[in-house]
C-alpha cells in the first residue's frame, strides 16, 4: 500500500514499476495522512493482505512549499496545517522559505518520517499488525532530478 503525493511528477505505481492489481495507492497533496487515508490503509493491510505501507514523499513538493510559506486557500489551508509540524521540526540554519529548495526537501523528508510515525500512532489496527510482524511501515523520498527512490531507515 503506497501513500504518495498527488503531484503528477511522482506517480509511485509507475516509479516502482508495478502493474494493475499489484498495489493499493492513496494519493493526496503532500502525502498527508488523515482518517480516510488511515481507513484505506487499514483495509489494504487488515482486510486485503498488503504487507507493506510505503509513504513516499518527493523533492520540490508544492504542498511542502505551501506549508512552509503558510499559504491559505480554501480546504488546502487545513491540509497544509498537517505538514507544518515538519517545518517546525526540521533543523536548518539557512533560509527557511519555500524558495529554498534544500530546505523544502529537508522538510519533505521530515514530513515523511513524521507521517510514518503518525500512521503507527493513530491506527491501532496498523500498529498491531506491525507489532506482530505482519506488515512493515517504511518511508521514502523520490528525487525528481535523477529519478531515484531513496528508502529511509
């Protein structure tokens, strides 16, 4: 089961060379987890037998840029608020703005790590499966330049 960003430059199922029926895919701006995504991941793992949850962020993420710059726009405002804890948690001594690609990518990485932790914390179903060794929860970053998927340990 893959939780990835809605960005068309980072289609996880294509990047990972999967076929129809190989993966469950949840795509949402900024690879944000919410109750509906958690329910979908619970279905994929507990009911349908998926053995892995992969949270895939990517470099140059527009949602991360928006969270950094505190963009407000309709329902997007609430979604970006879910990314903002990663902005605060990212240690960086340079320019902390959405115009700084290095900072954006570091925040995106932090957000992936926080999302993996949040899935475990917010879903007793998925945490239980992970604790029993029935599933794994893993984070990754897709690098738009170079096309590499980096798995985070």
